[in-house]
C-alpha cells in the first residue's frame, strides 16, 4: 500500500509547555479532528446511552471517529485503558485496543493525536507526521502556575511527577524513551518558538 504523507499528526509533549493549545490550534487550522485522552474518555461516557450518542453527533464528532471509539470500548474498559494506574499496561487487551485505536485513527486521517504513545505505535507509518513539543522548566512553571492558579513550586512538583509518569509509561509500554529524538520528524521548543510559528512548521511537513 502506498501512503500519502501527512494524513495524521501525533504530538508528544512536555507537561505544562502549552502543547495542548498548539495542538488544538493546529487541528482548527487544518480542519482536522483533535484527539487526546480527555476526548476519548468523554466520548466513551457519552456513548453509553442513546441520548449520549445524539449529543456526540450534535457536538460535531464524526461518525467515523465515533465508531472507532466504540470499537475501542468493546475491547477493554475505558477506566482501565485510560487510568493512571500502571497495572493496566501489562494487559494484552489494553495494548491491542490502544494500537487498534491509533491505527484506525491514522487510517481515517485528518487527525491530530496528542499523547498515549502515538509516536511509537505509528512510528513506521510514512503518512503520519510525528512531532514533539518541549520547553524549559521555568517556562513550564510560569505557564502552568498561571493557567492553574497555583504557585510555581506547586507547578514544578506536578510537572516532575507527570514527566516521571510519562517516562515509566513509555518504557514499560513501548520499551522506548519518549524524548528519543529519532522518533520525531521535528522537536520544537515552545519557549523559543511561538504557537503560530510552531503550527506553521508542522503544516509545512504535511
């Protein structure tokens, strides 16, 4: 099969660097769907009832994405798949479901996927642009403390905990380091590059 470059974008990120805002902006600019952990959880909850399904459609979620999440749910429970308890990572059902979801989303195309190891699962796909967004610690502390209305010390504690969690997840799940530069087409420092310029750089790769 011959793939067309740029059907999907994955974004790996430092916690608290502003990457989510960039990803949402990029998706809006491209007319792509934005996918992250919270979107999957929210969809999964809505899909439990007919009324929820209707609400999902009314919210503008595509039928294709809805079906993908539905398929995902039937293979493993969402609370296990997307929880922060690392016990689930050893579950074969989790791995199959996550890989299936990522590959289905990439097949659908026109998606910006944030987190969950998309850069590892889709590493060999020429139609997926894999990006990493980072920032210096002081930048992240300033960003997170302002956004969450917490002190910089509190922000640093959260950032360090989240980064350690992410490190363990990728090592256990994929036997890879999430900060391995060879996984990505480009790594961008949001402490030095504006959100608009970052989106422009990624769009140039499509």
